[in-house]
């Protein structure tokens, strides 16, 4: 699996190349500060004798640290033409506000 992580003005984004991997064989998880993509390249069923194969098989895992200011509950993942794109929206920055002090 090859992946690249980037960020635009709206959200961090990870694109992972997963040719031949079915949507059901990919798992995307987000914790407080980490994005985790796991899955499996499955062996294709073939007839006859296989003399040589350079096709990847087996499990894969990708992890990326996220900035602290993301909306983990609004993460979106799409799979199109063998490319998984995961977008993690940024949370709004909290504005500084003045606190009035009360008391005697």
C-alpha cells in the first residue's frame, strides 16, 4: 500500500493506493489523534498451475497522527478507482474571550 498525507485549507487528507482491494476488506478507524487504515490483499482464485506471481497478498496497516483540532466524528472515506481518500475536517479554532471577574 502506498499512501500520502496532505492538508488543504479545510481538512487533513490521506490518499492510499489500494488497487484490487474490495471496500469490505478495508477498515478505517479514528481515535483522538490517530488515523488507522487496515485491510487485506486477498489471493485471487485461479484455475490451473500458477508458475509465478508478483502480486501482493496479506494484511496491511497505515497509521498517521492527526492535528489536535479535528472533528473525528465527521471523518469521511471514499474508495474510487483503487484509491482510498480519507478526509478529516478541522474543528473551528476557539476564539479568545474575555472573562469578567466577579466577587467582593
